[in-house]
C-alpha cells in the first residue's frame, strides 16, 4: 500500500485517506485522536495500559469511530501514515523506533497542534525548563489576561493544545508550557517568543543521557520569531540560544536577578525592569512593577516573573499589564506555599520540588531549615545539593524508598546535621514526618517539604503528598 504523504498536511487538508496512529490515551492522546477522527482520518489508538480510565476513554473514542487497542503500546499497527505520540513516551519507545525505521513520520502533540491552527491562528509563547515551567506559564497567562487578550495556559500544564487550537471561539495568544518529552518530535512550530528557564539533570531515565535531555530542551528555541529568552545565571540556556536556528531578526533576551545589561530584564532597586523592548535601551530601563508583586516571594520566582514579563513584552504587552497580571496571579498549589506560621516556625509545602535542582532552589530561599526530603530519586545524586545548602539545614527528616541516597550525601558533606528517618512507606508516614520536624524546629526556622524526589512510591502524585503534609500539620501542630 502506498503511504499518504502528510508532510504538508494542515487542518484544511483531506485527511480521509490517512491512517493516523495515536500512541497513548491520556489527556493529550485522547484529544489528538478525537480531533483526527473529526477531520476524517482513520484513527487507531494504542496504549500499554488497560485500566478503568483507559477503558472509559476508549469507549468514547470507539463511539466517534476510532479503533482502540489497549494492553499493547509497543506494536505499530500496519499501514500507518503518521504516528502521533503522547508526551510520556520516551524517544526509545519500541513503537517510535519501529515507525522511524519504517519511514513513518512521528509527530508530537504540539506538532499536530501547530498544523491544525486555523485561518487566524493564535500566537504561541513557549516555556520550558527543568523547574518553574508551570509557575511561569501561569504568570504569563495572568499578564496576558490583564492586557485584555483572549488567552489560555496549555500544553504540559494539563490542557490539550490540540483542543485549544480547534476551539471555534479562537484565541489571541497561548501561554504554552512544554515539557522535555514533548520536544523531540516538534518540527514546524514557530513561536513569537520562547524561554528555557534553567537546565539541570532530570528525565535522564527517559532520554538515556543528560546530553539528550539537554538537546531536547534546546528545541524550544527552534524557529522563534521575536525573542529567545535565556537565564543569565544558567549559561547553558544562553548557549542554547546561541546555537538555535531562529527566524532572522530574532533577539536574544537575558533575564537576571541583578541590574540588567542592554537587551535584558532584571531588578533595579527592588523594581522589575525591561531594558530590552524600549527605544533607548542603551541608557534607560522601563519599570514594570515592584518585586513585592511576585508571589510566592522567592528569588527563583522573581526570575520566573521576569521571564514571563519578557515573553509578554515580546508579544507587545504594555508595562501596566505586567504589574496588573502579577498582582492578580494566583500560584498553583504545592509550590513554596505557606501552610502555617505557628509559634515562629514557618511550614512550607514545596512538594512540586521533585528533583535536586528544584529542592536546592527552594532551600536557598530560607536561612534556617528543617528539610523534609525523599521519595523516588529517579537516578539522581544529592551531593551537590547538600554541598550548596547544608549550611542552612538545622535538621533533616527523610522518608521514601530512596532516602538512603540522601542520607549518604548528608553524611559525606553535612555530617553534623541531625537526621531522622521515617521507614514506614504508607501515607500515614507523613504524620511521623511532621511530628519529627516539629520536635526539631525552633522559632525562626522554616520546615520545608522540598523532597527532591518523585512521590509515586508512597503517594498518587506530588499534590497528594503536599495535601498529606498540610493535613498532618493541621491535626498535629495547629491543634
């Protein structure tokens, strides 16, 4: 059978002869399959899982005309014209390897979304980074709304970009959160502006090496039109910009927590300022608002706010909307969120800090910390984290399956820091964790849940872990 050439396909192409295979039946895969069916394609969905949630989605897709095959996500169905992959699949997944070997085009969800934009497509402002993506994307969305624009935060944040671009009401601009697994099979997108907030080892198990993970992140800058935004404190992000294949005329825009140089955003006397998108950027800077607008306040969140501001300014948003958007912004849960301030001890939930880089950033925001850490380490090592932050630790409470890896790093680099281990692995363990932290804490301390690890060994996800932490504090500390 002759394969249909889909290389130039858009929303307005004739999809009736196309056999599209969608790998994964999660949020992204379901949306891709649903929209492809409505475009007239013959759609087969495959997923290795076969649970209740997968079956519910399979039933819906079956009604609209898709074929769904659960329990086998590795085998590429015959006569596929294109394979659309969900974000959770590693590039080494057998179905992807088979497709590439057979010459079948492989698209990520974002590639399909870009191709399905309509006659008056919304602009894309794209955000990636090892940490801070969701906060920055939501800050950006708030700023865009304050400017009176029809917008949405989409992508890795849990809202399908494919569904968003097909919305008949239309949008002006999207704030697009992009995780590394979404980037290897993105080719055509041309964002107005893009940023990689930072880079640290993560998802190495998915990509096989840190270098492959880094190269995937670097694709965020591909085809950027106006501004490729980088973090001055993370030289690797600047190298990504220098190496990027951008649109002619695209500018490199730096973000710094210090006084900005030309073509940068930064801080001057507690003010967020723009020294990039103004006429006299050689000698002046535009005030965007006070750093006090940033919440939750922490140095890395100031950097996130500056990155969001840079993306918005690249799109033409006025300074007044930056301040209004940051003022109206409500942070997503479990990101340096204050749970309680009791008898001089601050209790902070940063359960979203699921890797070393995020935990280190969180620890550096406080002077005297009782650190709660542990879970599934995902192959990480904790030596650098402890070396950088050990002087701030007054005590450590460890939980989770890989707590020994953190204990060993503490013994090597901060042997005088008291450690309490909670060996039980049911969710009730959080009660013991909180009681141990409360026994260590004194007025002026911050008890910080910044685990540096994934939560799946004990909890459904990081939100479940953070909720358990808050619940234990309420029952055991505040009563």
